[in-house]
C-alpha cells in the first residue's frame, strides 16, 4: 500500500509523449469514450482574466479581481512557476488545474461502449478509434513505412534495438537496458528533467537499483534530501493524537508506526540528471523536445516512430511505452472503456508547519468518518504527509517547517462524482484539522506547489500488448497497485524482472505480442488488491455506516502490527503475500466477527467470489515458486529452444512476483 512514490500534476503533454501526463484535451472524451449529451458543459472552473480588474458584488460594491478568485486560484497564482516540467508531478499551474478539471469532467460524463477491433465495420454511433498505433500500411506516416522498407532492402540495421517513449521514468528502464548491451534511445516530448518536489521511497528500493547498476551510491547520496525514521498509519473517526489502544478500547480508532517505509525524500531533478548523463556516456541516446506523433509497426521489419513531417522517423526493433496512465497508446488499446476505479489526489508542498512536530511521515491516515457529499456520493478521505528538508545535509530533525500533505480518496468515474475543485476545497478546509499548527491556510502557509491528479485503474492490469514490437511498462501497463499513486516506487520493484525479460526477447527475436505478453503476465496479488480498493470506496447510491472504513482498517492494521514488520512492511509497499494476507484475515475475523456480514454486503458477493479466486491463485503461485521453481530451473536453463526457455522463465517470474516472493524482508 505504497501511497506516495510520486504524485502527478495532471498537465497536458504536447504530442502526448510526457510520462504521466493527463488525458489530452480533445473533442472526444479523454479515454476514447463516447461523450454524453452534456459533455460540452465540462467544468472550466474560473473564467480567464478580463481587461477590467474590478467587478461588482450583489450589493453593487466594486471588488478587486483577487476577491472574486477562489482560494485555490489565489494560492496557485501566487506560487512560483519555476521548475515546471512535463513529467511526473511537473505541472502545478492554475491553467494546468483547469485542464485537469476539464478532462476529469469529460471522463465522468463519457459513456463506455464496446469496441471490437476485429470488426472492420464499426457501429456508426461510436466515434472512430484514434489510430496512434497502426499496422495497416495504408495508414500512418508514409515516411515511416518507406524508411522501414529501405533499411530492410539494404540490409541496414534499424536505428535502435529499443526505443522508450516518455523519459521521466523511462530513463531508468533505458539505463538498465543500456547496461545489458542494447542500443537504446529515449524520446521525450519536452525537456528530460525531474520536478523539484521530492519523491518518497525506502532505502531498500534504492539499494536494489544500485545492485542493478542503474544508480550508484553517489547518485543516492546526492539525491537524498530528506530522511526521517518512518511513518504512521492511523484510522480514526475524529482527530485524536496521540491515540493509544485498539478501536474497540478507545472508541475512536487505531494508529501505529512503521520504521523505514517511504522515509527518504529524493530529488527527482538530481536523480534523473545523473542517470541521464551516465546513460549518454555509455552510448545511449536522448531525444528531447521530440513529441511523438504516432507509431507504425511491421511484424517482420520493425517499428517506426513518427516524429512529424519535418523530422526523420526513428526505426527500432521494440518500442516501450513509458508515457504513464494517460498514454495515447493505452488509450487506443482501451478505447471505449471507462476505468474500473479512480484514486483522486489533491495536496500541496508548503512551509509554515510546526517544526517540532515535523519529524515523521503519515503513510495512510484518516481523522474523520465517511463524508456524505450528497449527489456526489459518499467518500472516505485519506491523508498522507512527509516532512521535507530534515535528516540530511546537516539539517537536523525539528529544523524544517516544510511538509508535503496529500488528501486522497477512492471512487469510480460516475458522472455524479465530485469535481477536483470540490476535493481541493475540502483539502484546504480540513487541513487545519489534520495539521493543528495551521489555522488559516492562506495566511499561515508558504505554498510552494499545489498538487492534483486522478489515477485511473483497470481490473485487467497489467495491460497485455495489442501489437507486436510494442510493450507498455510502468504505469502505462497498470502494473502499480490500484491502491497506490504508482510511479517510481512501483517501477523499482519490477525493473529487474522487466529489463531481463526484454533483453531475452530482443536477443532471441521474440517480439511477437504473444511473447511480449508474458512479460506483463497475470499477477494474482495485484488483482487481489482490487478488493481493498473496493472496500475503501462507496458506490454511487450505496449507503454504509460512516464508521465502516475506519473500523475495517483500524482492526486490520492492529492485527498486522501485532503480526510484526514481516507482515506490515510488504503490505505498505504494495506487496501482498499469502501468509500475511491469510493470517491477518483470520485474526481480523476473530477480533471483529460481527463485522464480516457488513463487509460482504459492502463489496458484494460477485466481487468477493472473484477476489477469493485471486487469493487462491496467490496460494498456488506461492507453492509453485517455493516447490516447483527450484526443481524446474535447471531443466529450463538447459533448454535448446529459446522460445520455450523464455516462456518458462516468464512463468517462473510470474509465480515469484504474483505471490509476493520477490519481496525479501530483512530483520
């Protein structure tokens, strides 16, 4: 349940090639859905500035323009625009917020429909599918097809072995592949640079990248700007801090502390700059300010990236989509679908908090019951917070008043769901309750950045490739847990597995979609996490006890904390293991047996049955990894057929990662 690896400002990417950009504003709905009749009335928030700086209120009294602006607009327009980037969390301007709101409104109001890619004559009632990727030689940029044919006829090599689209996180995958001897290029629509705001991660995850050679110890030392002991998790019906005892002992909730989880704040700007420099020194290519217009694919010849009419196409054996959850490639593949769930996030990085208490993080925290938002449904708000600028570079704990705070919630994308404006207003209103040292957010806080995003999630993740020679990785594939914000932390866990699989596929020319699909194989623990998101959200029209989520999570975390760090730490880092899952469920039932019927009624029998199927597969994958893999491995290594060897290795990878056995707990 890693709730913070990164948070994304939902900006618009020119050409659609920025990693983690928001859905592009188009006449169609952002995820290729049919717009409903009121699509045109998408929320635009605040009108643009007029030439007249004054207006009148209802009493006819002249007021300044600033007095008519919303709190969010005033705060965002007062923050610095320096350091804005096109990557993850890179854009936090008022204009970007308006665009995100418009996209969110369009997504909510859109109507899903079935789109059959095998049907050559589609229903005329549905808008045509955007052809960002094509295998049809009659479509796509002719220059791309011509270059592929020319290089084939002259027996020339393609430009690269692998090209990554989206460099903010793609640079780490690119570095891993460059280390394995491939010719690698990174294509980035803007400038490849990290945002100023810190990413939060654990040292264990950074150490894994150091072991792979993607990072050096010097990279880590230079990039870590903040270090604190650990994070709190708490679930309370009201704000009471500190809080002792169990939910049933105190009648309020439960809180606990876990050390060394998301306790490092690293500078993306430093990390990405260092990795980019070393990647290029090793022969890698970075193409900045290069918006991608489309991709053409020939199974027999290769893939070509359309860089525009005035630019030479790039040819490559394999394309990796690192453009995040709003990738135009994944939008095309999921055309007509609405996401199965959404994690909506708002927040800020600001100074002005109490220095003496700015010592620990909150990884997931509630301090109120489920909120009844009327026609917008019921929402449980969660908080997350991390101190900034302590513990490193001579900055002692208690010396910084800067903190990043997030408020997030889980819901579906129904039309009646609240706007980002509503969520942001609730954030400003409730922040002083969460952080009592603040009484007036506008007067007390020195806001450096305002953060906002919505993360669509899909139950069929990770995304299987629809085309040969093209593989989605990272958040574009949906490999992150539906509970998390995705990003850097989700990438680190899978980087070695993905890069090893890609290397083997390239070396043996196993680039058909059926082969590449084995790299994004079914992982039951990821699928099982859907039950958790379902339990922490409330369907439109559903009515539940306001205390439901707090009672559920307080009991579960109390049990996991008693089971020890070997259970708690992997769960907080998005890793579901059968021993911890089964043990915590059994103990939670014993601790609160009367609550079980309410849980079943809340999530529904079909969801529960589906979830039990995934849990049984976690157990099966665990058994296969523990008992079968050691026996099979020697035979697989001796196989003469490269394809069979590749497939068996991917199966064993799926058993390991799908059961959570890739996570090694260290005492």
